[in-house]
C-alpha cells in the first residue's frame, strides 16, 4: 500500500498535479469567438429558413385559390376602356 502512495507522490511531483490555473485548460477566448460566430450564423439561417417556408406556403395557397377560381369558372376577362378613365371616380373623361 505504501508503494502506491509513494508512486503517487513521485508522479504528482513530476507532473505538478493540482497546480493548474484557470488559463491552463479550457477553450479560451478563441473558443468563445468560434462559438459566438456559430450561434450568430445559426440564428440567421433559422430566420432565413422561416421566411422561405412562409413564402412557399403563401405561394401554394395563392395557387390553390387560383385553381379553385378557374375550376369554378370565376375567371374574369379584363375589358379595356375605350377612352381615358379618371381613377378617382372610375368615369370616362
């Protein structure tokens, strides 16, 4: 049993166990910067993905409404006015 303690005492003297300071281990400032950049990039990617999903959803809803209108025969033909029209009153001038 004493040989174990003796070998631990010798090992601790040669490897300086228990003398570490907070600057001897850990990711440090460079690790913080890398993590912060990754977090910011993920936030922007999530926001962009949300916009794209919303745009696809609105486009598909508009297309389905348009298909429903065409199927029901509610499509209107545009009639061009014969003369200039006042946009405020919608009357021909």
